[in-house]
C-alpha cells in the first residue's frame, strides 16, 4: 500500500462545483450590499456637511451685507435675531 490510501476506509467529502459557486455568489452579493450601504451612508453624510457649509457661508454673507447697509441707516437683517430674519422694511 502507498502512503496516500486511507487505512481505515475513511471517505472524504468533496464539495460539488455548483455548491461552491452558489456560496461564492452569496458571498459576493453580501459584500456588495455592505459596500453599497457604506457608500450611501457616506454620500448622505457628505451632502449634509456640504449643506451646512453653504448655510454658514450664506449666514456670514448676510452679516457682511447687514454691516454695509448699517452705514446707510438701514438694516437688511435683524441683528438681534438668532436666525437672522429679514427686517420688516427690507421686504417692502
């Protein structure tokens, strides 16, 4: 007898090719879902940061314009307001 023959009649389980391919397909699908979810989450977070940045830029611009209008005895925004609402006479 050669060294590769089992001595106690042990049989080995060999997985079929379709079974291996189906496991591989499931693995790829699950990995794709996880990567897709992470990409969507990162995109939403990036959009929120961008919107906040634009809002801060607009707020700073409104403050600067208000300072320019203050020289002409007129307010474009209400300086005491937390949300920088337009002054009442600005819309007229």
